[in-house]
């Protein structure tokens, strides 16, 4: 909602002015980002319906400048929907929170171990439900690779902050996949802002998480 034209009109309203043509408007957007005049971007909104593993959602919701409404496992019974990686990465010894590709892992054995654990947890969940345990307690046995869904409404300023952090090579691959897809949507809906953002090489601090 809003798009590049809303950024321009929100910025020019300070002087009681409107659009001055495409080229001048594009230069204005670039100027705003370069000089950290970010409030005009807060008048443009996006809303996404996200389906992702819980551990990705927990990282996502660290970006507090947005509105979230998530499906509740207190009100609905959890479906058999879990994230199973195609292969495991190894622990990065230089970056304590990162991972790296590795050939030293027995992928087949470890993925089988992972799948068995997920299946066992979901079987336990169903047995607890069948025994009459409340959904809000039975869900405690489920792993964080369970898929969840939520609506995310966010302004363009906060979305650029999200993209600057979560498309970075240091972000976890599983959330980076989502960020890369959202970047394409942003580029389609706000091409002038995206062009200016890319020109800054994502070095401009657009706020903290």
C-alpha cells in the first residue's frame, strides 16, 4: 500500500509540494535513503502471509517494528507439517552462531535420526490429545521445526531493515530463503526505492532489530 509515489508525496508534503516528475522523484528517494530521512518510507505498507518453521519465526519476530498475528496451537490442533532439511551443515568454528557446508557428516544416518525424532514427537502429541490433554500443554512435546503461520504487516522502512539483515550472507540460510523471496516482491512493488537501496550496498543503518 502506497509504493514509491507515497514516499515522494510524504516527503514533499513538508513543503506543500507534490510529484515533480519521475526523474526528480527517483532522485528524491535516493537522497532520502542516503541522508537517513527514513520517515517517508513509514507511510508505505506491506502485508505477508508467512508459513515457516517455528525456529525461523522466532528469528523473524525479533524485528519488532511490525504487526504479527500467528496461528495458535491452543485453539487449533497441530498438523503433520515439519521442516526436514535436505542436508545438514556443520557448526562454524569461527562464528558461534553460524554454520558451514561440510562433507564430514553422515547425512543419510543423521537425517534419519532427525526424521525419527520428529515422527516420535508428533506421535506423542497425538497420544496426549487422544488421552484428553489440553492442546496448550500437549504442544510442548513438538519440535521447533514444526511449521507455523502468521500475518506480518510492516512499513517499507522496517522491511528494508529486515532485508538488509536477513539477506546478508551471515543470516541463517533458512530465513535467508524467505528474505530473498520478499526482496523480489519489494523490488516489484517499489522499484525506485529498491534501486536506491541497492546502490547504497546495504551499508546504510536503517535501525536495529
